[in-house]
C-alpha cells in the first residue's frame, strides 16, 4: 500500500484514472484551442460523484475526505489542468467555506446542491486594485434593513458565468481595513449581478475566467457567510485549503508531462536508437520524477493534516510553492526532450507548460507562499 | 427481483505470458482487473436495478485477493458481494468452478443469473452454461441485449454472422458480451463505503457442503497438456490504390515469391 493511502483512495484513483482517460483526455486539446468551458465533462463528474468528494453525505456529498478530493484534482490535471481547476475552485473555494463557516440553513440551501454537483461554485476576492494586497477591497456592501446592497467588481474569477453560487468578499466598513471585510453568498440570478469580460489567457484556456460586476445587488442578510468583519479571515482560511488543490493541480500537470515524455523518448529515434538510450535523457527523467515525488509528498501531507485537524497553513503554502515550481520545470524539460515536436501544438506538452505557469500565480503567488512560510519561521 | 452476477478477477493483459515448463500463466507483477465481459454483466444487472429496483449480488470464486474485485462491484452499485474462497477450491477447472458457483447460487435463489461470456485469461466460455447445467435452469449465451418481461426475458443472442431473438423463462442464466453496454464508473460515495466491514461475505465449503472429491484439482476432469502463445505475424502493408493498380501489386508480389 502506498504511504498514507487507504484502500478506498487506491480504488478512487483507479476510477479517476479511467474517468480521465475516457472523458477528460480526449477533450483537453480541443477546449484549450477553442477556449471552451468543458460543461459536458462537469456533468459527467457530477454523475460519478466527483463534485462533492470531501463533504458529508448528509449534505449530499460523497462522505470522503480531502486526500480523496486532491487525488481527483491531481488525476484530472494529468490530462487537463482546466478540468482540474474547475473542480478545485468549486470544491475548495466555494463549497469549502460554506461547509466550514456556513449556518445550517446555508448548508441546506447552498452546500447541498454544490456537493451533489447540481450547481457549480466560484469564489471572488481579487479586484483590479486588490490582488496580493486584498485589504484594498473596493467592492462595498451597505446595510439596508434585512439586506446588504453590494456595488463593485471582481476580476479573474474562475468558473464565472458557469457557476450558480459565488462566495464574494465585500467591504462593510472600509475604515477597519481587513477587519472591515465580510463574506457573502451570491446567486447567479440575483438582479444587478452580471458577468463582465472574459479573460484571454496564456493557459488553462478552457477555464472560464471573467469579471463579476455588482450593481446594487440586494443580498439578504441570511446570505452573509460568518459574522460581519470576518470576511478576510474566511478568505485566508479558504485559500489555505485551496492551495492544496492547486498543489495537486501542479503535481498532476507535472506527472502528465512526464508520462507523455517517457512515451515519446522511447519512440523517438535519433542516431539509430531511441533517445531514451541516451544518458542525458535518463538523468533528466530521473531528476524530474524525484522532484515530482517530493512535491506529491508535500501536497499529500498538507491534505493529510487537513483531514486530521492538524494545522496545515504552512504545509499548504510549502506544497503549492514547490509543486508549482516543479510543474514549470518539468513541463519545460518535457518540451526540451521532445525537441521541435514539443514546441508544436501537435503534442500536449506545450499546453502543459502554458497551464503550469498559472499555478505559480493564483490562490497566492509564489511570493505570497514564501511570506506565509517565513511568518511561521520567524514567529 | 434478485440478480446474481458472476465475476472473475483476471490479470490485465492482452498477451498473457506462459511458463513454458508448467504450461500455466505467469501472474506475478500483472495488475488484476474484473474480467471485461463480467463487467458488462454487472452493468446489465445494474441497469435492471435502476429501472426495477432489483437486488444485485456479485459472486466470485477466487483467492482472498479477489476481495478487491468485489469491492469494485459494490462501488459500482451491487447490493451484496460474496466471495467463495477455500483452499479446497484451488486448482479447479471450469467444471469444478461452476459446481462451487452453482451451489452458492442455490443458496441465494435468484431470478436471473448473469455471467460474462468468457474470461480473458482462460477464454473457455464454459463456466456460465455449466452453472445453468448444475442448477437445471435454461441458459442463453452470447447475449447482447436484454428486455425484461414479467417472468421471462427476451434477449438478443449474437453470432458472427447474425443474431437470434430468444424468449427465455426465469429463473435462467445468460452470458453477455462486453459490447452489451458501457459500464458505469464507480461512484465516489460508494467507493468510500465499499470497504466497510462485513460488506463482502466470504463463504467457504463449510457453507456449501460439496464433497471433497468434487472440489479443486481432484474434482477437475480437465488436464492441461500444453499451453503456448501463438507466434506473432509481421505487420501487413496497406495500399490505398485503385482496383487496377491493386491487381498489379498482387501479381507482382506473387511473382516475387515465385508463386506465379
């Protein structure tokens, strides 16, 4: 048995491999090329129970755990990083905080359809002027009787447009800085809530990344997630967990690129032999495989900690920092071993390299991960 | 309605390696899977369950490691799983295997028994029909379509050059081809519950009470003289040309080989 995995995790991985091979891999190049959201795959993921892995059955989840969920992100991302991030944003950034901080009523109303996969989730923190410095939120929520009225906008929102439920951060008291931020649950059909322009991106091009625009959106107070002023705390906690998912995505991309490369070097002949016979190839592959394994260990340790209620903030940051670097290095070297063919869109490794870059940026850049890690060292 | 599905855990390989000395398969280092035709049988049963609220019971004879195959059946949606495992069963040929399966099925009393056409390791296609013989129920092999009536089935039996439509009274046994359907994925929630204790029942011969001389190697009339892998032919060449050019190519080739 593999370190840290139970029998159900091994069977789950087997199912996910079959699912990825049959349903995800055949679409990966097409959705990248056409910048098309893989709606049909998300529907198949719902049927298989992939959309609610870590949530209890009483909330229509699968009764699984975080290790199972990151296994899913990893396996999907081996073939298609877009599909991986659709699941990651849905599970750890939207359903996750509602499960962790929501009232019983909110869980009934929002978590159940998210965990069953009937509805898709998204999360909104980033704004044009509030990236790493999330305290500069310009989206404002003003109290009005039983409602809050929200005005402002968010950018770079994953799953935007296709998601039905959004966890959004807004300033309820700008004078308090981060302590003036509050989290709200918004629904796609609320009047005044519109989806803005779609980003044209370098990678994960099938993923829908758009602007959210709030124009006098009346949100009932019952949709407030956590207490007034707790939004920043909720966002940071949510991103801690989300980072394990992104680390899993990065591991998946790297593993996928390595698999493609191993197949290629065995087939490709130069100087009358397969290029796998050259020691340069062998040494590069050995290095990459070792780094991938190290990244996976960090990633699964963070997931294990989360499942076992052990602190995982630093561990998640380390996992994401390292796994994203490994993903970029592995995909880069994968192209190098493919030579000219690797640079061509006929082979998947060029897409994988474009996809890998985002893992160093979203859900906290690598620099933010270093801030988080060092804050634990210099306490 | 009660449906028994017979499943076999087999090595996942298209070209099984044979130990030249013993004439048996080398199983070491080969991943085990559910036999593909049996997976079709399970899916067929689960489809009936989806529509008619049937109870699906997966039954397998094999070593304790076959537990994994039965957990997979549970994760796909089977209600129960029974592993028939006893040292005395070891070395059984198709006759001794089908006897054990039949005795177990007698205990379950199903309305329908579904087996895969044949296993990818032995390829005999005998166990299914033999179970029906032991039980004295009708059997239809090579089924590619099932329609359920009150107390009968209408099934389509496939041949290489055509098919038969057959009405068969239940209880009965059918063997199905893997082409009958596309098996569903295991459901995540069921994967997590499939490993709970007691879900796979293990029955040994104390439950089945079969005479020792009818079990395992002793109960097997078959003796394997020799097993071998057929030599691989070299790959053919495809010419996409007009009929006229094709004739010329054929004539040239025949001349080359001094046949003409």
